[in-house]
C-alpha cells in the first residue's frame, strides 16, 4: 500500500502510525459480520389479517420467530425504562453508566452492575456466550460503537427484541408473547409488556411458573418507574400490578397445520402471510369437526376442505385433514388437499365443455345410454340402469357413466388427456393410453388442490371474458396460491382460450341442475338462494367422495374418505361431501351469477326431441343459444319421414299401397338398442309401426340390434368348480315390441324370444356365428370367439 506524503508527516514513524491507524479503522469497520445473527428461525404462518395461524419450531429446537422490523410501543417504553433510558442519546456506549457500574463493582468487591447499553447487550447476545470479563466487555464496547454507525436505533431495538433470550427455548419478543401470554406482542397489556421487558435480564433465574415473587417484584418496580417517568398514570400502574403472572407455557395456534407443513417445506424459517381468512378458517374448522363426529360412526376418518377466491386464485380456507380424536392417528397427518386420489366423476364437466367448444355436441344432444363394451371395457352407471338415450347436459348433471365413456371415445382420450394437463391437472404422469376410457370415471388420480384450481380457472376465464372487452388472458388458467403476495397479473390478452367462455357458461348451467342433497332440494324456491355449479365424484369401492362447487366469486372443494384408501359403504360424493360443501357456501357472501357471453353464442333452431340442430323432418323445433362452434354439429339423425296407411297403424310402400293413399308423417326413431331402454323411461315415445303384411321391399332402417356382445368380441366364459363352463347372456333389441325372434348358433336352432330378447348360452372355445331372424324375415348375424384363460393370465376387477 502506498501511503501519501503529507506535509506534517514526513517521518517514517509518522507514516507507520498512520498506517496502523488506517488498518485499525478497517478492522474496526469490518468487526461486525454482514448479518449479526444467522440462527435458524421458526416458520410462522399468518392470516391475511395478520393473525397467527401456526408455527413450526426452528431446526435447533428453539422457538425463534423471524426478525421483525417493528417493536410494540409498550414493550419499547418498558424495555428502555428498565435497561437503557438514554438509548436514543448515546453512541452505543454510556460513559456515565459504565463509570457508575465500575464504582459499584469496586465497592462491592464483585460484579453487581454491568453498565451495558442495549447496543452492548445485543453484541453480547450475537457473540454466543462469550465469557463475561473486562476484556470481553471492551470488545463489546468497541463493537457496539461500530453497530451504531451501521444501524439505526430502531433497527438495533428490533434486533434486540427479536433475539433476546426469554428463558428455556424461547427467543425473541414475538415467540415469548405467544408462549407466555398466547397473543401477539402488539396486544400485550402494560403488565405483560413489563414482565417481558425484565425477563431477558436474567432468563434462567426468573422464569414464568418459577421464582414468581422475584419476577413480580421486578415487574412492579418497573411499573413504578414508568409512573415516575410519566409514561403511565398511577391508576394504570395499580391495575397492572393486579394482573397475574404467566404460570404455564401456551401452545401456539394450530388453525391450518397442513398448510403450515407445506409452507415449512417451501419457505423454511420464514414469516409467511397467507391468503387465508382467519374467521372463515375457524368456521370451516368447526364444520369439519362437526361432520367428523358423524363420519366416525361409519369408520370414515378423514376429510379435506379448500376454499378459493376465483378472482385471485388464492386460498381463503385450507383444512388439509381432520384433527385427531382421542389421540388416535387415522392418517390425520396426511395433507389430503395435496394427496393424489381417484377423481371419480369430477372430470366430466371438462369433457362436456371440451366437446361443446370443438362443436361435437350441443347441450341437449342425445347421447346413447345403453350397455356398452369397448375393447373389453364395460362401464356401468352408478344405479346400474340405462336410459337408452339422454341429453348430454342431463348425462352430466346426473353423472351417468356410460354416456360419459361414449362421449370420451368420440372426443378422443389423447386430446382430453392433453386438455386436462393444460388446465392444470399435474398428476397425469403417464401417457393417455395408460388410462384409456377409464380416465373419465376415476381411472386417473388428482389432488383437491389441482381440481379446485381447474374449476376456478374456468370461472375466472368466463368472468374476465365478460369484464374485459370479450378477451381471454392466459394467466386465468393457473395453479392456486396460498401466500397473500402471490398475486398474478392477467397477462397479455389473447383471442382464444383452452375452453371458450360459451362452452364454460353452458357447462356451469348444466351443473346447476345437479340434484342437491337432502335439505337443499328446494333451493330454487327461495329467491335469495345462491346458484352453485357443482359436481360430485365417487371412486371405485367407495374410497373417495368428492364435491366441488363454483360461483363467480368462490370455489369450494371437499373430499371425504380414509387416507389409507379403505372404502366404506355409503361413502358417496352426494351423501358425504356435498352437504359439507353447501354448509361451507353458506358461510360465504352470496352474489350474482355469470353473465351470458352473447358474443360467442348464436341462436339456432334445435330439435326438441333429439337436441341436435333441427333437420328437415323434425316435428317440434326450439330456438336455443348455443356456442357458435355448435353450428358445425350435424342435423338431427333420428327424425325421418315414414309412410303409413290410412289407419296410421302400419308402414307401407309403393309395393303395397298407392302413394295417394299414404299418410306421410315425421317420426322420431331411435336405433333399436337405444329405443329398447328409452321407451321404458319415456311413456310418450312412439315406436315405429311395423310394415303391413302385404308389403315387401327393402327396409331402410335397422330393426334389430345386438346389445351384448358388440363388435368382433372375444368373450371369456369361466369354468365353474365342477368343471362345467359357465354361461353368458346374449341380449338384443327390436323395434317391434311384439316381434318374435328365432335364435340360431352355428346354424342350429336354439330357441325363440318375445318381448324380452335374451338367451343364456354356453358355447365351447373357438369361433361361433349367432344368427337372429324375426317373424318379418329380418336377419342379424354376429361372429364372436370364446377364449379360455391363458397361462399366467391375471384377472383384473
């Protein structure tokens, strides 16, 4: 280093002194580390209102909250009155206090007073238990001066309050306030603030619950000192002295323990202001406890509830699981909101919306609801019944499985799999072929976190489309958040979205019609009742019960079941999860419904009976608002013009009746299999009249249809214990309810059926031909193969 020559410092000795002084100055400036404290801190979770929801102890076993920049006024005044009344006036060292302490110690022959300022005490705390002697005191003195040069008085005071020891494993004012008094430091009384102000002076000796007289005397002397300095009046002082001292350690709040666990993983040792509403969190916790007592009677131990704000996507209530009862652990520690579970039927609305957007269906389009087998997969409706044909929106609101599977087959598993991932289902970690058509019925897993985020994304997309000049924002589809600061900008507007506003609106309209649970069935009768688009789901084996509801403001998701996957009879989305969901909605403010996105919709003529675009032969045509993409759907395939005789009892053609005598009638005709079940549910359905006996010619419609088996099927018929092969039931449908059908297997006549066309057969292994002939000469052929069980083959149930 080159030392500049100074006029009055020419000698070598002078320059050495100056160099030494410079080195000392550098050493003095860097005598403090960049951070005084690097101790691990507790993870603490607050509500959006600033209420403590929970905390996790620091990794070193100390209750040490993250540093706070604010010190409550009562504690500050009490602390300065007790420890350092000239704190705001000295440069880190108080010569008067040091001198007085020195004289007192000389006179007593041992240390009776330290004379340390708060700055010096903060340095001592940061140096972790250095021995207390005059040499260490000198170091503290030097470092405290350096501290004052680099920190403001408020910062020093805040650091002291955050790191002062309060006895046991309690460090810092905030932790002490909660552990000793069960409240925020800002809510302390004068007596409580004075108690905490004297504790760091001798935390090992004076500790709540022990040495109460010494602690009370110190507190009361401090209160008297506050009166002398006119900080409080005498009445306040006397009342404060009457307050009892803390006698036990308080448990910290545990209002959202599972969210705290998640926050502790992501933001260990940080102060997290969550988006939770503390009042709503308390109310939802109470609801969960109430329902838990009822569910326990059926050995159902776990439940989760998530409430999201649609506009922000932030969590307002987060109950990851039920609390422990009688200290039993039934998987209560599992955060079910983040756990992957079988989705049941809660993905059906996304398929409905996707098909509306792609122009493959209209809301009322009839979808087949008949026994179905696709590549060995045979879905069943929950009630094990079939409607033959059902409007698509009714299939959704009634959560029918067979129509959903057939719709997914038409839409495509791969496109739907891709759509779900784009909408936020993060648990789809396998190719679409792995899930197949079971994807729509719970063949994939999802989390309540993802699913509620997906529903809120739809609501936000529709809401913003109507609010912001008929545009879309890519960030409307996003993961939920639980931190208050995690607000997301809408982003740059775009002209298209993953799902259109019109398709979302019509999906929510369909979900309004879901039958509500007991106690909610008459909701439409009350003008004040809120509209909720909601969907339930029940997984195979009654293992998972779901209910997710959506309004323009909120999404409420509920899961009920057992965390270990054990199913229970009667555990369904409607009976278990839905009542909880509606009770949660009753805690939330109501509001208006979504506006109709007219710009994306168009009025078109729709066939009332089939729900398709009105065709040439439709009898009753309604005008209906549909997605503009619905213009691409095909016209009604089920209405046709039929020619009847004068009695209108028989069909005729030009071979048996003059054209001038024919009655030309528009007729609603379903395919035989659909008709077979549809007419049982719809008394007004008119089967197509048969042809008159004297008529001949080719009929241009199918009169017979096999219900089982379908396609070129391979059928496995198990062998019973007695070695005899079991039987399989073949079933067909016929347009004519009075038709007689003759059954043949491999050319051999095997029987006749009327009305109910079913036959029990037990064919041998190999290929077979089934021939069906009705009394009008119509013939239907079916090839099928009976296969035996292969070696090492596994049965899946």
